[in-house]
């Protein structure tokens, strides 16, 4: 069975989209990826890269009257969210697909996602829960489900849900919470009761992200990264959502805003991912140097902590004789995920030696 995927991104997410495609190529035996390229630069670069199993679709070919009419009322991010359901519907109708799965450009696959699609069975729609770690629960604002991996079959139930979602997003899709809505995402909250044939993904290896990764223990089994279920069994990591990775000028990277990341996750998932994005940046620069393919456009107001910085913070907390202050400092250091590219690359080099 060939798996059909679609995604959308502009030149700011170029390296992320390329990394995602490479990971699909490595782990998925039969697939096709439809990319809605949101600016002329991304069309140019993607076309010259001549990627396998990819169809590149320009905005000119994709946009219809309904989208063009509301486009001036949305920010660039809001317009991308607005277009998500239209992306899936366009691909299903244009290419006569029996199914299509929307995937975010900043996903990375570590095992074959076919197991996730197979879990749908006879259902027509697949949605993935955020599975928030308790202290990061944003369900009330951002929604129970994450628009990161959403599959629709080309049947009555699938198209009913998909077309309803498209119409809802065209009518209202903004980066604010209003009347129980938020972006394109909170619309999914009641789908299991609103529509027929909607399946909530149960495989915990699909949808691991900075807002839930704290719940899991990781282990490499048969050369695959696996995570531990509540039953005690380990299952393969299917995909990780690298939401919030941000590159700054002066070679600084923030891995994830606000979230505590385990050392294993930082070194074996994030550092590997950043190094991969850097490699793709070089490939993109060989084609076009007019933009930063990692979207580094501003200086960071925060700097990576050195060992000396950490010791200084702990020393200050100890001097205050305050357990509460020590706890605050400890949490701050744990959640501080700023690194220099040099630090990341050095780890990758030493890890291979």
C-alpha cells in the first residue's frame, strides 16, 4: 500500500521540510509526498533538488477563490493554518487519492508510519492527541488534538469531516482563543462525536513532542529508538514533532520553548536533528544564498549556559539559604534549551568517536 502525505511550508521551513522528507524516505517503503510550496523561493529550491516521491505544488496552482478572498485577513501563520484542510482536499481531488495524511513539516520519522495508518482499520479519519504532560497541559486553549498527523480517506465519512473543517477554517482561523476556537486545531475537539468514523490514535510512538516527552523513558532496541508504555512494554518511536526549534543569529539555537527536555532527548533527538538541518542548509545554499534556510533572522535575548554559568546560579541560590529559590534555579536550568551550533556539533563529533 502506497501512503499519500501532504504538507505545506515556505522557505523559512525549508530545511525542516527536507529533513522530514528524508526521514520518510528512510523508513517508509512506498509513499508519495505532495508539498504546497508557499513562496517562489521554495518552489525554485525544491524543483532543483529533484526529490524522489515528491510533487511540488505552487500557491498559484493551489489557491482557489475562497482562500484568496480571506488571505488578506490572516497573518502568514494564520493563512497556513487556514490552508491545512484545503491542502488535503486539493490532493485527494486533484490526484484522485484513496487517502491522504497531512503532516507538519517539522516532523521526523524514526519508524514506518504505516502502523499508524493501519490502526485506523475501517475508520475514515485519524487524529492524534497532544497527550500533554500534566504541567504543560494546554488543552483548554490549544485543543485536545494536534494538527500534526491527520489522515482522511476518500469516502463519505472522510470527506464530510474534511469539507466541514475546510469551511470552518475559511470562516474563522486566527492565532487566538475565541468562542471555543483556536486556529485550525481546536475544531478537532469534538470530532469523535460530531462525525462518523473518526479514530483517535492509540500508538504512543506517534505524536511524541516537547509537551509530552517528559512522560517517556527511551531505549534503543534492535537499532530503533523505543519508548516505554504504561504497561512496561517498549514500542518504536514513529515520529517526533520538533515544534518550537528556533535558530538565531550568532549561531544560537533554542530547542524548545518552556519545556523541560531529558538529557537523552536533547542529545540523541534534538542534537541529531539540528545537525541534519545544518547539512540541508548547505545543500540549499548551493542553490540559493538569498535567504537563511533555517530562518535565523534575529539575535537571541538569551544565551546558552556554560558550566560556569550554572555553577554561579546554584551558588547564588545556596547563598540565599532558600530552598524555594534553589528549586526555581534548578527548574530554570533544566528548561533552558539554548545552545550554540558549536556545542551541538561538538557533541555529534564526540558521540561518533
